[in-house]
C-alpha cells in the first residue's frame, strides 16, 4: 500500500516507512523489522536489542568502516537501505524466532526514542517501572525533554526522521499487553503536543 501510494502520487514519490513487530506463541516469539524501528527485550534486568537497523550508517558499522560512536552521529544514520514503500516494490524484513519466558518485557519503538534516549536509560526506566504504561510514558517524556533541552538535533530533524513517534511496551502474560503513545514535535516552535494513549 505504501509503495502503491508513493508511485501513484507525485507528491508522495519516494515515501516510505519503517516497522518493528512481535508475534507471540506459547513458548516462542517472532520479531520482525524493516528500517530503523527497533525491538528490545528486557529479561532479568538485561536489555537486549533484537533488531538491526537498516541504515547506511549501520552497514558501515557492520563492515568495520566506522565505530559505534561515529555511527551514533553519522550523517547517514537516518538513510535507509530497506523500508516499506520507498523506491523499491518489495522490502526485505529481518525475521527471528526466539524463546519466550514469563516476565519478559518488550519495547517496540521508532528512532524517535532511540535517537534521543540511550539504551541504558531505556533499561533503567523499564527496570524501575513495573507498569508498562508508566514505563512507556516515562520514556516518551525523557525523549521529549532531551529534544527540547538541546533545542534541536544536530541534523535539525527533531526526534529521528519524522514527526510521529510510537513507543509500545508489552509484558508477556500481562492483561494490558500494549499501549501506544504518539508524540509530535513542532520543529520550529520546539514544543510538543498530542501526547496521548490510544
């Protein structure tokens, strides 16, 4: 649908999107991603990144051409080689099947969060707040504060590569499996609106 819309309207030419998704079974789960949206698992206080970003900077890092520190601020860190839509008709999702244990917690997020908040802050927040809704709200608040605190990102694109942000946290076995928070950053005014739970 994204590709067809982009091809059928000159205004949307080259438009694309990213996705991370998790599908649970009884003892395993499948994680999928396209682009630079990420999936994390928190188990026993250890936060594990389950996905690999499909960016040019990540490719350079994987090839040993740059260091992790250089990748974090590289001008190609938001340049995707794989996305939903875009110029290619077919995307190439990464798929992994992993074991699932009671108490595992998951975070699905766009680069809007991970560009502003470190993995260690994400880990500490998830460890300190047992309620998934509280943890997701705190992460959104931290991302917004980080962007407002520094005015603008160095690449003048606010939180990540677009205005919409989504943070989803789930806990396996919980009745409230996921909540979604959208945060929009107005790049010029540098304030935020529409922080809400859907």
